[in-house]
C-alpha cells in the first residue's frame, strides 16, 4: 500500500548541494564528506510522513511511494531552507559581543537568533542570519526501508529524532513510560525538545493516552574509610 501522510516509516537519505553532502543517515558517507559527528546516531530515521520531520521537498516526495522505493528528488529553495533574504544580513559594533568575533563563528544576537559571522570590518561585525543553505537547490537520494506500525517503535522514533539519543521507553495499555537517564536535566537538546516529543506523541500516535517521565535517584554509596 502506498505511503500516506500520517504513516510512520523508516527512511534512509543523503542530502547534497553542488555535489557536497551536508546531511546523511549513512555514517560512512558522513565520514567521507567530513561531516561525521561522534555524538550522532546513524542509520535509518523514523519519521511521520507529512509532519515536517524532514525537509519539505523530501517529505512531499515520499507520499504515494511504496516501501522499498529508492529515488532521487531535486528540492528548490522554497521547499528547502528558503530563499536568501538580504535583510537578514546585518552589521553590529564589535563591542556588542562578549568574545572577539571571527569569520565563520556562530553567534547569537538577542531578538534575532543565531547567525554566522561573514566578515569583520574594522569595528563592525557582519552577521548572516539566513540558514547556511538558504537559496540553494538541494538533491536527496532516499530509500523507504519499511513502514513502522508498532506505536512503541513510533514513540521511540520521535524520541531519537528530537532528542538525538535512545531512552528506555515502554508502552502498556496506552501508557508510555520514559525512564530518564541520570544527568538528562543537563542535556540542552532534551530540555529544548521534550515538550515537542510529548505533544507529537499524543497528536500522531492514537494508541497513546498517557505519557509518564520517570526520574530515578539512588542513594550514593558511602566511601569506605
């Protein structure tokens, strides 16, 4: 049966522009392209089609395809990272930044978000707030590996997608229990996306009626004198 919006699938993909890979689920390809991350989880990614879990042009391309389909799609800027907006390139005095800014550095400016320093001219710093791939036409090769129908695997997929890690999770009679690992309160990515994971768990997985986050603390062992 063709894939429809709302279906969960496992997807393999590699995105490139002008022959340069910028994103991939293939670890060997990431190493070859020089974009490998030691903290990233590689392999097929679980997504819900139509939920913008991948770039819009790829998300729309998947609809109507069958499991096992392999293809390539060209994604224009409007369905990728958008067009470049000259108004999002702005100049600031160098003393606005706590650390001395250098070309290529990622900086955060209040009310404008994160941008990239593209030049430093005298006492002025030029910052580009466009996405790095804005205005570029993208190419994706992809494989629809399988459809994911188990609600527990769907939930685990959402956790990995947003939190970038696997967390012990169970499902029983509509109740999802997520056993949080020690130290996760210091994980910025988890704190940022926890609310989204819970929201989409309820919105996208109809079998879920309750989500419980469990933190467990053990008494520290006494040191022997």
